[in-house]
């Protein structure tokens, strides 16, 4: 994504009136924050301004409205405005597969908990673009979030077959395999760790497998490695909280969760309510209190 962001910036330098390029800047900036490559505070202003500029240049831009919806959701925790922007995008272009995919997973499932409608919208997106490994990966995540693991694994495998070089497709497969297929999940996620350059999002999921498998030694080793990495580069508190939980360090995990919310980290805002990796933490009343704070900080959706 960083090279893509640089290219989009060069495009708008050459043509400041190109709406889709501004939407691309918003997309890349938001995705870097969601995945934890950069702090949300470092990319929020650029993402919001670029999405707004895209719409100013072309009010009928489905891409612009989608990116404003996503940015509003993950940077501002505003589910009401996010829903309005996602739905406006789909009114403008019902065949916009990326917009429908993000609406399905990010808004309907992870923000609202409307699992079945999210799956239905993700299937519609894949019908629109059946050759897209990315859209298939989003459907796999929707199925995984809803607990439909066999379907999630089958769909994620399809995404990996379509794009063997895709880190996110392999990550989605590994997360889906976590429900009982521990050896397969470890193998898949170890490959994802390597493909990602040992990025924290892959570490988090791999540690989670070991934690569920009861292999605390392995999970603790990954948590220590991620903590050491965090002493040198940015690692989201959301990711550190999940590896701490996998290592059996509940108090530390809750402290990181509190920090992630206080700092309004995009990966925490997006995932904490319904992403499967937070399932054990959500059973703790103290984590539930953080979620209530999140819900009370925005208008009802």
C-alpha cells in the first residue's frame, strides 16, 4: 500500500481534478491505518480530506463515498455517517464490488453485527466480480465472523488459489482454520507471517491459534517478539492486546485494549465489537465496558 499511496499522490500532482485518484489516496491511507502499518492519527487527516475532495470533484463518485464511509467509521467511530456514505455509494453504483464488500464486512458485520445481511451483500459482491481474490477473501471473512467456518475455509482457499501471492487471502484462510484445525492454521499463518515481512497483524493471528490450542509457550514467545518490535517501530496496541491475551496475560491484554480505544486506533474500532479474535476478551466485563464506551460515543446506527 505505501507504493500505491505514492503513485496516487503523483497522479493528483499531475491532475488535481481527478476524483478517482483522490479516492485512491483515501483508500490507501485508510488501509494502512486499519492494518497497523501507520498510526491512525498520522493518516486520518489525509484520508478524510482526500475522500472529501473526491466527492467535491465528482458528487456521483461511488468510490469517493465508499472511502468517506470507511474513513468515517475507522477514524471517527461514526457508524451512522459511515452507513449513509456506504449506502449512497451503492445507490450511485450498485455494481461497485469493492464498495459492496466493505459495506458487507466493515459496516454490516463488524460495526453493526448484522452477520447474515453482511454475508448476503458479500455474496452479491462476488457475483459482480467472481474473479476477484480480494472480494472472495472478504466473503471468507464474513463467513468466519458469522461462525460458518467450513464455508469460510472453502471460500478463503478459493481466494488463495486465485492469488497465491496475496498475504491477506492467506491470512483469512489461517484465521478461518483457527476453529479447531490448529495444525493447518499454524502452517497457513506462518506462511502469512513470512509473506507479510513479519508484520504484526500476522503475528497476532498466529499467536491467537497457539493460545486457543493451549500452547502458551509458543504464544508467549510471539508476544515477546512483538513487544520487542514495538520498542523499535509502531505496533498497534490492539495487536499487542491480542497477543497478550493469547499468552494468557489477561490484565496486560485489557490494558492494551484500553490504550487502543483511548487512542482511537482504527484496527481496534473496526475489530473489537465482532471480529472472532476478540471473542475471549469480549467475555470479560471490563472489556465489555470499553465496548459500551465505544457504542455511546456515536449516534445509534
